[in-house]
């Protein structure tokens, strides 16, 4: 990953602890967002300490900037199905984190998850009188549709066991397990002095859940030096889908729509690339049935994703009713590419660079056929990306975040805001 290098030194003297329960071994949207944010902060002169359960060899592989310090907080075990390391909010973990906060003279603690490590860090910060910021990467958790009523109490009990926090019971979703998952986030977000959301639509849902300390701050990624605005589309329409191959991202909807479009147009009209892995990848490959024009690349690192975006002409985002502010949008805009998307609730980065498509397979396929025949909207979306990408730049993001931090940090010698 390339850290931003030209930010002004507005963070000199600021000391931030960033906390993440998730494994950094797989760079999903939340991990990519927090690592890029940490790099943006470090580039301003801020001291950034990242606490995570990831081993040092993993950290060295994903480290976005040399200036960021990392301390591993060991997990007791990992949930195999989810790949989630489990750090329990225990006296031992709180004591160790409290010592780190004191030794590193941390001024603000920034949570990027909602499990045991984040809870322990919030407790240690509260004891020390330090402000806590919580970035909610998604408030739209979804569980499998079957067994929702059986799963809901298990989710609540599990979260209470690892966090030590009694669960909130707000009415946040129609299905019981989805509701329990979203209450996990609410339980921890209520501990924060400031809650950050990457999107306005998620921020509104958080406020409706009873949080009144919510601000919108879109995600950031590093610049793509090789990016140029499209001036023409010669040959096949080159599209790219990036994400986890899971039901909520609707990878199978995308592949079926591409297959239908290729079958209608014939070979050579559309080239589709899928980047990502997950339980539905094999099903997606089977649906493609070896058709020329559809490639599956599996997981790729951030820098290669940027290269793949610049080699494509349009990113496609097929999630619906799930995403907060997808990193795919930010990555596409920074690569000067437009985004074909299905969820009208998504806003940030899509006013101009976005092309809204129907959410059903037939409608999406028809849209792809239309764009292959007349790519003018694809070129216009690329041109628009050049006008909006400054809002997602590392410099802008870091400056906004530091302003928020400084409003929370008590004056020197004060007792904190709690």
C-alpha cells in the first residue's frame, strides 16, 4: 500500500490509538478503510498506535505506512467460520491497554470494531479520562435467512460474554438475528463520545437508534498516480466487481447478469473481472461456465486493486440494502472510474460518477447491454470522478478527522470529558 505523502503537518503532537478486533490478514472493506485512514493520519505528523490481534508477520505484510506503530493484543481463539479473532474484555486486557495508553501518552482512542478488544479499549480510555471515537463500518449486519429466531439469542449471549456488556434491545431490523447483530454495534457505539459514519444514510439510521453524537466522514484511500480520465471506450466494455463473494454483496446476481449480457451481445462485447473470495466464489465460477470474457482473480492487495481499476472502465457494485459507504466506490473514484450501482440509498461519491441500475438480474443485464452499445455514460462518469475525488483524498479526510479529535481532547491538565 502507498501511504499519502503530501499532507500538511496538521497532526504534529497528536497521539491516537486505533483499535481493531478484526484480522488484518484479510483486507475487507473495514480493514482497508482503517489502514488507509491510519496512513492518512500518520502523514500529517500524528503518532498512530494500532492495536489488533494480528501477528507481526501479518502486520508487516499489510502495513500502510512505516510511521504507524502496531501492538498485538493476542486473541484467545478465532471463530473459524467468520475468521474473527476473539479478544475478551477481561481485567488483564484492560490493564495491558491502560498501560499502553499511559506509556504512549495517547490522547484519543478510536475504535474500528465492536467486540471484546474494542470494549476493553473503551473501558481503559474511560478510566483514563480519554475521549473515545467509534467508526461504524456497517450498521446493516445480515445473518442467514434460516434459523433467525434460534440465532438471535446466541448472538446476544456471545457478544455479552466477550464484551461484558449487557445487550441493547432496540428495534433495528425486521428479522431477529439481524436485529441482534445490529444491537451489537449499538451497544458499543453508546460508549463513544463521537460516532463516525462513512455515509449519510447510515448516520441517519444510527441517530434513529438513539445516538445523538453522530457525524459523517467518508472513507479515504491513497491516490492512484497512474489514473487518467477516460476519453473513449474502444473495444469491449471492461467492468470490474470487487468485494467479498457473499450473499449480501450479491455476487451471483452480478455474474448471472453478465452472462445474460454476453449471451445477448456475443463474445467480445463485455469483459468482466471479479476480484474477491468467499463462500459463493465457486458458485459464481460455475454460473460463468467458462465463458470467455469473465475472469475470477480471487483476493488481491490494495495496490493491485488500484491497477485493475485503472485497467477497467467501470466498477460495478451490486449490494442492496447492506452497505454503508463501500470502499469500492472510494477506490473507483480515486482511480477516476465511474460506478454502476444498484442501491439508491448510497450517495457519497456517486453524484456524477454513479450510474444507477435496476437491482434485479434482468434490469442489470439490460443496463450492461445498453452501456456496451453506448458507453457515453461510462466516459461521463469517469470525467465526473475527477471533480469529486478531492472529498475522498487522504489530506481532506485526515484534516476533518483531526478537527473532530481536537474538539474532544480535554485541555492540558484537564480531567477529560467524562
